[in-house]
């Protein structure tokens, strides 16, 4: 590698570090905003992939607002494009989420969900360690018969 290429690489690296430092400063500023829950809710429901992505990254790093945004996050776990980042945000705050709140949100999300969404929701709940909510979702799915319907569709 020539010295010119090395200098260009070093300049590019320094620029990346500077941008990352600025992002960290901005995240800290947003974390201090009294309106951050509203801002995050708006971003999570935005049609902009960048808004959603940044909001999910923010919540993974600063999970204090996850309980307030749990209905939106659980809903995002049912969208293939957002399943993993939404799970990560929920997992980051898992210890701060009241189990009964998690159960209520999961059951609300379950209403109107098809069998595939029920399975995805159960998988998310198992992964983040939400045992009480998982038991409620499995019980409700069994009562509704959707689990049986999914099994019949797969074999027949």
C-alpha cells in the first residue's frame, strides 16, 4: 500500500471516528429530551426505514423507554424486516418490563394475529425470557384453535 493510500485510509478512519462521536453526542442529547418517548413512537411508526432503524438502535442502547413503547415494539417483531432489531430493543430492557404489562401487550397483539404471527410472537417471548407472557399467548392460541389450524395446513 502506498503512503498516499495509507494517508487516505487514515483520513477516512478519522472521519468515521468523528462521525461516531457526533452520533454518540446526539444520542445523549436525545436521551435528555422530555419528549423522547413521543419522538421515538413517531419514528417507530414512520414509513421511513431510517427513522425506525435509528429508533430501534437508540432503544437498544438506552432501553429505559422500552416499557412505554412495548406495544409498538411487539408489533414490529411481527414484521420480518424489523423482527431482529425490535427483539434486541426488547431484550435490552427485559428486566425493566413488568411481566403483567408484557402479558397484556402480548395478548393485545395476539388479537387478530394469524397462526404464523402467533408462532413468531411466542418465539420472541421465549427469546427475551418473558415466560408469563409466553404462557398466556400459548394458552390463548390453544383456546382459539389457530395452532391446530396451522398444523393442519402444514400437513394437508
